[in-house]
C-alpha cells in the first residue's frame, strides 16, 4: 500500500477514518508487542487515569478491529481480559452493553466471543434476582433479538440444565 501508485506511497500516511484511534493504538501495540495493558492490569497504577468506562468502551472496539482485520489471537486476548473488567453478578448492564456492541460486528459463525458470552451468561443472576437497572438491560437485550438474545438465553438455559443434572 505504501508503494507504487497508491496515494499512501506519496503521503506516507494511511488513513483509517472509520476506526477508533485509541482502539487502533491498542491493536498496533498488540502487533508489535504481542499484548497490551488492560484495565485489570492498570487499575492499581495511580499515574494512569484510566477508568472502568474507558475500558468498557475500548475493549469491544479492539475486539471488532481484530475481527475486521482477522487477527484471531487478538480476539482471544481481548476475551481473556474481559473477566478482569466485569463482575457479571454486579455489572450486568455494562457487560450487556459491551456485548451488544461486539455482537453488531461479529458473524454468526464466531467461535471466540459467542462461547465466552454464553459461559458468562450462564453465571448471570436469575432475572428476578437482578436490580432494576440490570433487569432493564436484560430485558433490552432479550427484546432486541438477534444473536445476542439467542446466546443470552442459551447461556442461561445451560446453567439451568447443569443444575437439573446435578440434582439427579
């Protein structure tokens, strides 16, 4: 791209206007170093003013860039960092919002995030145990339909099946 008659060969610049610059920065860090620090790694460091909401917005964007550019190891890395970010019993709305964002950009054939989401969904509290904000986020996810709703129900049903099997 930076050679021959491409515009980038003359400007020495590659424009990716549809990609979030912060997320792209983490993708580049991953490509050069094989990793990037996440909220779980950085929350103890007072010099880094990175908060929970920054990471709940950023990690889904990194996952979607990894999907877009077909960097499967980076998708796995993002999924491995998500549990440090969310306590599924406490952060239902934030987890579902981050997941909704990811589900907008992954194919039905995804084998990285969908199984992770189903596993986490199986650990979510029952709807009647949720506070009002969590219940509203849960209802919104179910009523929104699509793969997110299907995987949410599948994850929760798998937990119910495990409980029934253990009682036999």
